[in-house]
C-alpha cells in the first residue's frame, strides 16, 4: 500500500512538472548585449523618427519594423495568436 502511494505521488509530481514545462516552453527570455550608435533611418532620402532606437546586435542592425514599413506606405499587422507580423500594401 505504501509503495502504491509513493508511485502515485511520483506520477503526480512528474505530470505537474511536465505540464509546467510545456506551458512555459513557448516564452523564452534572453539577455543580450547591444550597441547603440545614434543610428539614423532615411527612407527615400527623408529622415524618419522613431520612438524606438535602432541598435546593433551580432553584426546586424535592427530597426523598428513598423516605423520603416509605415514610412513606405505599408500596413503592418500583428497576430498575437500565431506570433506573426504581416506587412501589406496600404490600399487607400
């Protein structure tokens, strides 16, 4: 009887750990070191301003996508359910 209780408790602990790990597996946080150089963005020769500052990470320059896309007259949509960004022609 004591062994069966231990086995049941062990299974419950395993299942709780498994469920907790699968729920948190979708979100990952990572600290990175980035470089700021007062990077300016020009689109068709015109300076565009953004609340978010571009930065360099791993020899790549990252710019605020929405700011750049909208300055090119594109529509930017975020789908939270699928973690997807859609960029479309802005039909007006």
